[in-house]
C-alpha cells in the first residue's frame, strides 16, 4: 500500500524537479566596457538562417520589433552614391538582377527583388528608406559593415564618395551616437576618422592580434571579430586597452550562450530572439 | 496557361468522380513534403481520382507558410497553397509526374507606406520523380524534381522529398 502511494509521489516530484531545471534561466556575470551589459544585435536583421533575406526591410524590422538593441547591416554604395543594405559582391548571387551595386544606379537596383524564399519578392532597401520608416529610430543602434567593392572605380574616389554618403545619412537622421562603423580597410577607417573624430569605428580583422594592433595604432573604438577567432582572455586584453569588442558568427542558441560568457560588448547574432531572451 | 490549367483541373476532377468506383488502391494520402512546390515544406492531402491498369491519377492540395507573424510581430501568416494533379505508373514502386499551380499570399512591405501588405500571386509547377506506395496503403515516400515557374515568369530549379501515409 505504501509503495502504491509513494511511487506516483516520487514520480511527480521528479517531474517537478525536471521542469524546474528545464525552466531555470542561465545567469551571466557580464563584465565589459558597455556598462556590464551586452548589446543584442541582429546579424543583417534576423540573421542569415532566417526565411527573410538578410538585410531586407522585413528582416531588420522584425529583429528590432522582437526587442533587439539594434542590428548589423551590410552597406554598399550605388553608382549614384545611394547607400543600400546588401551583402553580396554581385547582385546575381541573391537577386533577380546582375552586376555590382557600385556599377548600377539606385533606380536600377530599386526594382530588383531577392530570389529566396520561393514565391516572395522582398526588395533591396536603401538606408534612407530604412531610417525614414523606423519608429523611434534613436532608441536603436546600428552597425554598418561597410562592404567596399570598388569594381573598376578608382579606390580614392570610391572611398571619398562612400565617406560623404555615410556622413550625409548619419547627419540627416541624427545617428552619430547610434551608429558603429566597421571595415576591413585601414585607409577607409582613417578617412572616416579624418572626417569626424566622433565616429565609433571598428576594425574587422582576420585575427585578434592584427585587430588589436590596428585598433590601438589608429585609436579606434573597437574590434569586430568572429567568435571563433577570439577568446574570453583576448577580449579582456582588448578591454584593458579600452577597446570595445563586437562578435559575430553566432549561429545557434548554444553559441549565444558561449558568446555571452566571453563578455563582449556587442553580439551580432543569427539567433537574435534567443539572444534577447538570454540577456533579459 | 492559367486558364488551361484550371480547365484541366476541372475536367480531370469531373472525369475522375465518374470513374472513382474503379479504384483498387487506397484513395487518400497525407504527406509532409520537405522543400517541394510548397516552398520550404508543406502539409498535403492527396485524393486518388481514378485508376486504369497501373496508371493512377490523383489531385493534391497542400498548405504551407514561411512566417506566422509579420515584421511588426503581429499574427499575419504567409499562406502558400500548392495544388497539383499527379499521375503515377507502377504498383508499389511508381514513376510519378505532376502538373499544377501554387497560390501564394505573402505579407511583404508596401512600397509607399512601408506597412505590411498582402500580395497574391500564382505560379506554375511540374514534378517528375519516384513514389513508393503500396496499393493497400501505409507508408508513402516521394522524391522528385519539381521546378517552379515563379510568377509565371522565372524558371526555378527545385526538388522535394515527402513522407506520409496512405489510407
């Protein structure tokens, strides 16, 4: 009789314990330069595993509406100096038109649509369109990953056009405190620095040591680096040099958790919804 | 082309109702298709319409979506409805061909207001592939090449794999 009573009791207790454990939220002791908080950024909006095309208006807005602090965007410049959110070198890689962004005008790109997913026709968006249509714009932060695809254009002319276009868009929408600019090119970052010393500039290196060297030498705001190429200890070194760290390459829930444990200042995640829930 | 397919569907359906008594294979099947004409995946119901010797004709209706909520996070699902007629030849191992349309009702962005807006489009598709299904029913497996003529304009290579149950 006792066994009959205790068995379901134990089973219930076990189920309660399992449920409690499965619901317990992971706690993090975050220490960084960002007020001991990690800013949750989408990677091109909802990330490259989303069914929305990366950098599309729909992807970016959904990311912000889920409660992200901001998002990373890939930024390119058209032939007529319009900044657009687009990743690939050639438009044919993911849209129904061909050519480099740099070789086409905005009116030629405006009518293009992404090829995937099937049956959809999501458009490429200009930064002007994007920022004109985000409510409470200044509550969000944006990282511009500047994709410098020169094509046949003179590099100096291209860089100059690009920097001027960035300045115009940042000024127009009063985003100086809300924008982080990242690039792999030292000369481009130097040009931006000469334009405005208040820009928050990030080097996007191939290794941590290279990034630390460039960021220290140029007195940049920080380093953007794949989570695979940076350790918790290296992030501490960057922080001790007063350099902020943004990590990307976060493609799973466990990568979100592992990334947080490294104490970066910004995480650009492809699983943004999960990252937000972990950090809140 | 759209009109042609609509007439073909109606004609085949009415013809098949008259012939349905002759079915010896299980008439109904449901299957989950990965990729395929539903996009990234779809749930489908298929009804056997008629059967002559080893040739079986069936009609398929499916449902799929990409997002249940739109970019404002409001409940506003994309709706994708694959419709097709399939012909199979064989007993347990079948060669299968199909022809159909997909109706898509997708939430995108209005170019002027930048608010969510539904757009409806029709696309054509055909399939050619292999189907495993015993006449007495049970497990169904399909694998096929299923290109789509998106918006009746762009030819897109596509493929699908289905598992389901016939009853």
